C-alpha cells in the first residue's frame, strides 16, 4: 500500500480521495522540505518535479544555482492517516536533469545500488526514541512523570495513551507492523517499534515517523523532540539500528548461521567488522549534532545508566556496548541518535558494511563485560569521538567511507557541518565566564 511502484499520481489521487500531495525531500541537516501541490497539478509535477531554491535549504548550494526539482517517488507515497486528503511523497532531488549527488535520499540510493550490485539486500529496523515535552520546549510535559527509574512506567505510559495509541493506530493502518510501545528510560521518553524492512523503506518510514509523531503531539497540545540529549542527567534519545542482509527474494538471511555461537555468518562478521573499523568516522553521520556528544560518553544518568556507548566494542545480548548481537542473524548498532538523518544513517551503515565485506574485516574481540562498570579495563578499543569536530575530522580522514558515500556528498556535508561547528564554537557561554573571568 505504501510502496506501490510507478503509479500515476493523478490516478492515485482520484482513487484515494487525495486533494494535496506533499512533495518532500530531506536536506543534509535532516530537515524535511515540502511543497503542497493540489491534485489538479500533480500530473505535471510528477513529470517535471516541484521546484525549490536549493540554497534556501541545507544542500550546499548558492543563490545562483538553477532550480532544484523534487521528483516524487510514487513508491514512497504515504497518505496522512490523520488527514487523508493529504499524501506525503518522498522526492529525489534533481538539477539540470541530473540527480543531486549530495541529496541524502540520492546518497542512500547510490549506496544501495552498490550493495545490490553485489547481491546484498539490506534490511533494517530503527528505534526512534523521543520525548513528549511542553510546547515551549522547556520541560517534560507530564509533571507527574518523575520517577527515578521511569522505564516501562505503566502509569506514565497510560497518561499518554491518547497520543501513543493514535500514532500506533496509524502505523497499523499503514501496514508497518507495529508491535510494541513503551515508556523509555528517561522521564517523558517513549519508544514505538515497527517491523524492519528494506533500508530505503525504513528510511522513508523513519522520516515519516518523525513528521507523524511531531504532528500528533502538536495536535494534543504537546511537542515531541528527538534531540539526542534534551535534558542533562536523563537518558538521551537513541536511534538504534538493526541490520541484516538478505538475498534478492528476501527469503534467505545471509547474516544467519545457526552453527555459529552468535548465529552470525562470516559475511555478517565482515559487515560488522566494517562498522567497527569505520565507527569513529561513522559518528559524524550517526551523531550529527553538537548535542549528540552529550548523549554518548555521558556520565551516569539519574536512572542508573545512559544506555549509550562510549567505546568501539561489540558484544552478545548486552546493552552496554556500541554493537549488540541481540539474536541470530542480525546485529544492533546502538551508536545513532535521534538527530541522525534517516537516509544518511542507512547509507553510512551500509557503506561501512560494504567496506568490511570488501576487506574481509574482523570485528575484533568480543567483550562480554559491563562497560559502564569496567570500561576502564578495555585498553585496546578506540573511544568514540568526544565532540562533533573530532567526528567530522575522523570522517574527513576516512577516504574509503567518503568514496563509497560519494565525494560530492562528503565535501558538501563536511563544509556545512564545519560551518555549524564554527558557529557553535563562536557562541559565548556562561561556563566560560564562570571559569575565565578571574584569570
Ligand atoms: P531492542 O529494544 O531490544 O533493541 P526493539 O524491539 O525495540 O529491540 O527493536 C528491534 C528492531 O529491530 C525492530 O525495528 C525490528 O523490526 C528490527 N529487527 C528485528 N529483526 C531484524 C533483522 N533480522 N534485520 C533487521 N532488523 C531487525
Ligand atoms: Mg517563488
Ligand atoms: Mg527498543
Ligand atoms: Mg530504547
Ligand atoms: Mg535497541
């Protein structure tokens, strides 16, 4: 239903009672940019695309660039369950008849092509944690939600039943296969899980999920945030990614080996080896904001644990490492956070995995210790970057990752993200006054 091939959108509008299409693309900073196009005009738009000024969004363009066109992908159409007369449709950016190499959905499609050329069909699931906060952003919206260990808090979950059930009902209606909803480890924090699927489908759903959660929260007079660490001392918003690789038909999981202790195949270990080898650079994409680095490498939270990693280590079913193998035939990358761009997140993981497969990389030694207690005893594993600048520099040094993701993309991303870092660094803080006034 959501992914229905190369359909004629004007016809789809008639059949489904769609009055407006939101032709939507995602920029390098994860912003979703859209034009609302009446069904009467969708015929031409489907052929020619919706016009945008690229410079007005984060794509590293100048005001002198020609028009950017968002070409709707009819396979990625999602009718808004809360406003059925509107259909969101993911678009690919085109300029002068060429795909825009740095546009995130294009970046992902290009990496996916490299994977499928090798017969690798990546399937992923994401766990998009978020907080429900006051509209002004200053505090958690439910003042009664203040337990010291709030994870799975039944009472607090049910005080938000109206919001959670509405979103879950929509996912049911869209056929995403949602299967559980819970109160997460921070006060005011929730997680809703739906089934994994092809990486591009998951990326589109991830984008739409953020839009949907924010929209439904607003409808209920609240605000939803996916900010990596919105409140000091509370667990942050992760966006764990689960990964497996399948054959073309999607029936055989190439990561599954029942004879292996962890249930992982050689190819699975090599892919994981690529993740381990590129992790310090990967962070520039999985943890793309200044605030991201307050979630990883963080001190213990009020609840007792941050649930986020500090070191490039992997393990079995143990949540204190960067990678967890929770069950056979897949692994979980716990590094990404709520600010990760849905398309770049998938692209970065797959690019690192392809490198691992190409080099027959080993993931290195497995650690089964509690990293929060015993992390200091691990001396042979790299620390994750401590800030965005370190991560960007790591990414810039990782020629292979940049080449697989595309040089134009890497250059554009690094340029805009360095500018963001410089803007942050030039911002005056109370901390420096407190610590420097009397030098
Ligand atoms: P946890 O909180 O234990 O990490 P969740 O149930 O919250 O796990 O999320 C697990 C995610 O992993 C879901 O999106 C699920 O569909 C996905 N998943 C399960 N099996 C696979 C697999 N073989 N490949 C990719 N993703 C998977
Ligand atoms: Mg205009
Ligand atoms: Mg989960
Ligand atoms: Mg979680
Ligand atoms: Mg998880």
